[in-house]
C-alpha cells in the first residue's frame, strides 16, 4: 500500500509539472482557421456599427447638448458609411463566399435597422425640446437628424448592394445557394423596415421644420424617365427561348447599364451639390422621382418573369447558354436594385435639403409613401428573381 501511495504521488507530481510547462494550445486542439479577407473587413464594419448603435442609444437630448451629440453621431455614421463604401468598392474579382461573411452581412443589416429605430426615437425626442432650445441649436440638430436619416438609407442600400455583388461574384454560389438565399431574404425584409423608420423620421422633421434647403434637377430627371420607359418597353418585347436567352439578356443588360450610368451621374451631382447649394423644390421634382420609382418597379417585375421563364426552359437549354443567361440575370438584378436605391436616396436628400419643406410637406409625404410602396414591390420582385436564378444555377451545376 505504501509503494502504491508513493507511486500515485509521483504520477500526480509528474502530471502537474507537465501541465505547467505544456502550452494550453496543445489541449485546445487546432487553432480556428483564419477569417477570409472579406469576412475580416466585414467584422471590422460590424464592430464599428456596434459603436455607432451604442452612441445613438446613449443620447439623451436636452437643449444644451442636442447639437453636439447629434453632430458627433452624424460624423460617426458618415465614417461608418465611408468604411462600407471602401469595402464594397474593393470587391472587384471573383471569390469564394463563406458563412462568416454572410453572417457579418446579416449583422450589419440588423445593426443598421437598430440605428434607424434609434434615430426615429431621437427625432421624436427633439420635439420635446423644440420650445426651449435656441433657434440655431435647434435647426442644426434637426439638420443632423435628417442627415443621419439619409446616411442610414445609404447604408442600407450599400449593404444590400454588397449582398448583391457577392451573389454576382461568388465562385461557389452553387454550394452556398441556401445560405445566400437566407441573406438575400433578410436584406430584403430589413431594407423595407429600415425605410419605414426613415420615413417616420422624415415625417417628424416635416412636422418640426420649414427651413431646410433643396436642389432640383427636373430636366435630368425627365430624361431619365424617358430612358427608363424605353428600357421597360425593350424588356417587355423580349420573348425568351432556349436559343436567344443569352443574347437577349446580354442586350438588355447593356441597355440597363447605360441607363444606370446616367442615373448615377445625376445621383452623384445631387449628393455633391447638396453640400453647398440650395434651390426651391417644386412639385415636378417630386412627381418625376415618383414616376421613376413606378418604372423601376415594372423593371423588377419583368425581371421576375424572365427568371420564371429561364427556370422553365432550363432542362432543355445548353449549359453554355444557360450559364450566360443566368449571369446576365444576376447583373440585371443588381443594376435594377441600385436604380431603385438611387431614386430613394435622392428623394431623401431632397427632403433633407428642402427650403420650402413646410409648404411642400403634403407632397413630400405623398412622394415618400409612393416610394415606399414601390420599394417594397421592387424588393419583392428582385428577391424572387434572385432566388429563382440561384436555384437554376445550383440545380444545373453552373
């Protein structure tokens, strides 16, 4: 018994010494694989977004701090949006998408939704200090609220565009089809909910102010409407079959790209000029932007029909033609989604900069409601077209 006791003690001593000198990594197994570059970038964006969300949720508005607090929050939001833009523009070549990247996109979308809700609450709280705040302080606070609202809308658009670009450029879409669809569906749902919060924020601003500036671009908007209607007509005349789907969709994609380039030109001008210019907003501006959203809704619906036709024709279509057709479909889905986003963003900026917002409040509300309805239908059609196209790609091993 004494020998056994000594043996146990010696064994325990040896094990304890081994535990002290042996790195814990030996027992922890293999280290977790490193994140992909995209997942790493998106993880940084998630952390930055969490900080913005916490900053906004921690604001308690009083007359003495409203301008400073909202100004700092607006700067943080703008920095987050700029970082997102940088990651988005960096996606220039085909890559393999991973679960971590899609999870991060989902987190970004949810964070932006939370931030939109926080800003909506702050816009309501601003009303409680309207009678006691200094005029300059109050107007600056209101401008910051509206700028936050505009940037939140832009962020929602960029997150959705990032998801669409991943869909277009992912080299392993077949393997990741189910997970990509979940992300696409979440993006579609969150965009609509975020826009609802933005609309409520802007309606609060309409009730609070009549002293913000605007920009009008009626001639350019009228030209865009003509081009959008031409694209809608061109898409409506297409009848896809097993032989022409690749060439016809490539042609439509080229037409859509030209239109989107023109739209982006106006969008860029509005965003740049609104930083320093101010004009009177009339009803024609709002009417034209509303009409454009109607056409974009029609384009998305036509794309949904294309996707259904391709799905029906897929079993009897060659892989090369089917591959080209689905590639064009994904690019068209991305482009039409951006078209819709750009119009919503421009209307948001018009609301932010409207010098006669008090006089135009009814028309602004009508336009925003029209935009919101069309956005929901457009997002639904694009989501359906994406899902159908992804299923065709996965089912046919493209």
